[in-house]
C-alpha cells in the first residue's frame, strides 16, 4: 500500500509539472500577437526609417531570401533546414516556433561573401526608396547588408506572413504608394495588399505557391528559350516523327505529339501554377500536342492529388499518357458499333460493345498482370481496344461482302 501511494503521488507530481509546462508554453504563444510584433518593429525604429521617405514617391517593400538575394540565408550561412513550415502554412505561431529553433543556429560568416545579390530585383529598387522585410536572423542580415551595401533592413523570425501584410496595409492607410516584391507564400498576402505586387519566380516557382491563384501579380521569371531538341535523343526522335516529310501517321505520330507536348507542359508547370495556366488547342496535330501540354502541366491529375504527393503526380501523368493511347483506337470501335446499330445488326453492335468493355478488357488484365506484373495493367485498355478493332473490322468486312 505504501509503495502504491508513493507511486500515485509521483504520477500526480509529474502530471502537475507537465501541466505547468503546457500552461507556460500556452502563455508564451499568447504573448506572440500582432501588437507585440508591431512593438518589435517600433523598437527597431521602423517608423522613423519609413517616415524619411517621401509619400509622393513609391515605397518598395522587398522580401529578403530568394528575392533581394539569390540564396536562402539560413540554409546558406547556417547550414540550417527547418520542418516547421512543412505543409506550406506560414502563420504567426510557426514564426514563434521558428524563433525558438533559431536560438541554437550557428552563423558561418565566411559564407556571407558568397551571397549573391538578385540583380533582377535589386536593379529595380536600388535607385528608389526600399525596405527589406526578412523573416531571417537579425544579426546575419545585418552582416549581409553591410557586406552587400543594402539599404534599410528589418529582419526577425517574428516578421511572419501576417506581419508583412499588416505593414503594407498600414503604410497604404497612411498615404504611401507601395510596390512589393516576394517569392513565396510568406510574401503572398503582402503582394496582394500592395498597390502592385511582383512575384519573383526565377527558373522555378516556389513549392508553397503551386496551389495558389496568382492573378493580379506581376511575375518575374527566366525568359530564356526552352529548346527541347537540346534535352535528349528521345526528343530529337519525336521531332523527326512530327515533321511533315517523315512519312509517319496514325497513332505513332499522335503519340510523338503527346510526348513533346508533355515535356513543354512540365516546363510550364515549373514556372506557373495550373490555376493561372490556360492552354489553347488547335485541332488536328495541335490537338495531341495540346493534350501532352495539359498532362505535362499537371492537368486533370492535379484535380485529385495534392502538390505534396509529387511522386504520385509524376506516376499518374506517366500512366495517363499510356491510358490515353486507347482513345486513339476507341473511336473506330464506337463508329463501327454505331454503324451496325444503324443497319439493324444489333448483335454485332452488342458484340463489339461487350468485347471492348468486358471480355477483351478482363482477359487483357489477367494476362498482362500474370506475365508482366502489376505495372502492365495500364496497357489493358489499349490491348482491349486493339483486339476489339480487329473484331469490328472483321465483322464489317464480312457484312459488306454478304451485302454484295
């Protein structure tokens, strides 16, 4: 009994200690509100720094990492990597956690000299009134500013997405015209609130923006030409097939157009999210090329899969490219089935329909998986439609001979 009571008292003590820790943690979060964040900016003489600028001029608010500089300063100079922002949420609470994480960060100052200024943004703002708002490390950004001769900088993990938005909102309410520059979701609300928002994309759009609508923002991206022929021999072979003098037609020509379109689509998806991409397709050859662009850019696959499921998206696009080949054959089966219905040969029409949708499909599934494994199931519709078209053409030929 004594041992039991001692154990019970020890458990109660541990629970009270745990509860005290949780209460303390909760109170720390409560302190991390918008007023305290703005107090931080005031302590850094934010108001004095901004008031030096003439309201008649445009005030440029610029993000730090991957916008005013090419690198991510935390990763580059501290060899740091965080999982706090996984899921692409950028809340004040996450900034609170990030600040705790940065307390143990070690800065390699020798790396600062290797930091690269992003001239695509800097050349625009350098001769104007600009302020850099960074959610990075204050001391690190102070050293970067001195080394790279940057202007006014405010850096702190406390500068979260909502703080950037609130700063721009307050400036506009006080009569300033604000142009904002950023590269990721932490900047998105600031860019939307500004009189004009510029999204720096470079060669590849930020993963955090893949599912966002960027309507109204001005993209800054790599305008260099994409030359597919320089990528690999497979592309060159498909280009040769698509030339008018290749002598190739039918499904092989269509498949080459699809493959080329898909490669272009992947380049598009790297720069623009699908919500801001429209694809205009011209019929005949352009139709299959357009289908490829649509699939390569994500197309229908992204309606059902999250951006975080990148490997599954890639797999689905590859599978869809195989599956779509069956459509090239299915049309003939549908036409012949309709023809036999119109000439009152319902038995032939039913035979075609059952063969393509049940008999040949089931046999193909069983055979392909048994011989080639599970990956082969995606070829089953192509095989089933091919077998059915042989049957349909045979029935058509027999019927025409009999009618004569």
